[in-house]
């Protein structure tokens, strides 16, 4: 899956990942000279704990930016390790401010894990079909028509949710270069037109989300029609 456009969710998640790492590092350096280490082994172990996360941090940021599916697992592992390091300081020196800060970081971690796992599973990034061959696949009930630079693209709606949809196109996608397109959804011979933004693309079709400056039907209006009539779902 090629990602063509990224929303604020991607960048906010990356910012939180960097913030949580910076918090753990600052917490480490602010306390390292006050901690009473019983042996040089404890000191080496403590510093190693702070540096182990650097390779994981790099891989995690890349996987989030590329929106790989395994980034959810990496995010969970990364935040568990980081929160463990942050909270381990309390066992050496109890501090109410540190305890409160750690609780806020834990709650924020839970929020971002939920946010990212939901985002990565949205329909615009998940076709819901495995191949271009519609045999043995679900029956496509909603036909789609796109006109871009004088070229007419026909296809089928294969997956959707409240945030967007994925459209399987029958034509070659190479000439489809516009980021914002006019798209017609044909539902029971009724045509619903809207503007949508292309956010992903693969050999099957394109992933779409609602365009902000839209003076036609909103995607959510079309989604409600599809959901109430239980198309594809």
C-alpha cells in the first residue's frame, strides 16, 4: 500500500513518541546523580536501559510514517518499555510530582495506542479484498464513477467506514494523478456526488477520505445511506 497523503493523526502520534522519549531521558538525567547505586553494575544497567530504546524508536517512527500494520505492536512495546523505565525511578526515589507525571504519560500512552490502532485499521488503508480478481470475492453492489482530467474511471466500492472508503478501479491507475477528485456513487440508480481526497493507492484501487472544502454531498451523508441499507457490511 502506497501512502499518498498523511493526516494529523500520523504526525501527532510521532510527536507523542518523541515527547515520551524526551520525557524519559530528562527524567533519567535529572535523577541519575541523586540515585544511590549499590554497585557499578547497577549504574551500567541503568544507563543501558535508557539507550536500548533508540533503535526501537527509529524503527517505530519509520513504521508509523509508512503506516505499516506492525507499527501498532511496536508502539505498544515501545511505550511499555519507556513507562517501565520511567516508573522504575520511583523505586529509587519516591516523588509525588514524578508519580503524577508518570500517570499522565501512561494515560496518554493508552490514548495514542487506541487512536493509532483505530487509524491504521480505517477503510482508506484497507481494501478488504486480496486480489484484482472479483471471483470468490464479495458482490460489489455500489458502482463508482470518477472523472479526472477528461478520463473516466469506473469501479466498485469495496470497503468503507465513517472516515472514508476504498474503491477498486477497473482502469489503469497510472494516469490518475489528481489528489482531490470528483466521485459519483451510484446507489439504486441514484447518483450521489462528492469531493474526496486520495490518501492511498495500490494495484487494486485507491483509498479516499472526505475533502475539507466540499460544497456537494458530505462523505458522512453517503456513509449513513450505505450503513442504513447495510451495503457490504
